[in-house]
C-alpha cells in the first residue's frame, strides 16, 4: 500500500500554482519530497491523478491513454525535454492505472539523480506539478463557467 501524502499540502500547492505562485507551490511540496522516495512517489501519483482527472472522468474505466506530441499528434516523444517526457509518460501510465510502469519511470529518474546529484528528480517533479496545475486551472475555469452560466 502506498503511503498517502498530506492532501492539504497538495491542495495548497495546487492552489498556489493556479494563482500563479508556482515556486510557492513547489516549496509547499518540498516536505513530501524530503520524506523520501515512497512519499515522493505518492506525491507524483497524486499530481498525476489531478492531471488526468478530466480525461478519466470523460471516458470509461477501460480506456487506454496514449501520449500525443505536437498539434497534429505526429511528434516524437523523444523530442521533448527529459522532464516533460517523464511527466507525459508518468501521467499517462497513471491514467492507464499501470502502476508498474509508473514505478519504473519513477525509479529510472530517482536512482541516477540520487547517485549523480543531478536535478533530474526535481525537474521531473516540477514538470508533473506544472501539468497538474494546468489541469487544475482548467477545472477552476470550467467550474466558474458553470456557476456563471457561460460556456
């Protein structure tokens, strides 16, 4: 069983991101990262859940998601910068409920980042956070439109 990260910290971080304070949001998540790999994975899973929420709710539970790159979908995921590539793959794996792939992707970033002292893990977290914030912004706009009766 995966440890559950503090939802208040994640909601606060997303709220800060939606209001434009991305660094404040990332700072709010830092204690979850500092708690170790299990907490960091749970954090990324929570962010991926947010990022994929709309797609998962719009489709059936057996829907398989892929990664579309570029406006025409003809791009190669290998063209993306590594943090964006990780975020796209991790969120897609999570949306597909493919925990094995999500874990493999996570450890493929964590182990070399820890071993070599690189920013790869923090860059990956930042990319997943950015996609979750974008999804949360969209959800906020949709809720506002519903309240105001506009489309």
